[in-house]
């Protein structure tokens, strides 16, 4: 079972701030960071959103090391373990 690292109130506040910011801009870097932080949530619906947003961010900027890394984190954190290999493949692609 996943647990949110650190202070749950700070985590929740950060998620809320990302959501608010993303209503004003669809910046792929902000979206990528949001996906990564959201991936720590134990809620299945948050996992789904994190995956969608992480993939959207990488699609918008395919050469971004940040987007690659953050999507790799999202894939690694998914409860569906089949994505762990995708996580590793993304990280390898970032260094090649």
C-alpha cells in the first residue's frame, strides 16, 4: 500500500496549488511535476490522472529530461507492476 511521504497537509496543499495553477496554464513542465507528485497518492483515481497527465506532458515535449524522468516516476509508482519495465525503459532513453 502506497503512503504519501512527509506531511499529508503539505502534500494536499501542493496538489491543490498545482490544480489551481493548471487552470491558468497548460505548461508541460508544470503538468509533468503535478503528475509526479500525484503519483504518490494511494487513490486509484489519482494514479489514473497521474498517468494521463504524465503522458500528456511528455507528448508535449518529447525531449524533456524532466518529463521523461517524471513519467518514469509515475510508471514506477503505479500499482500495476507491468509499468515498472516502462519506467526503466524511459530512464534508459533519457541517457541515450
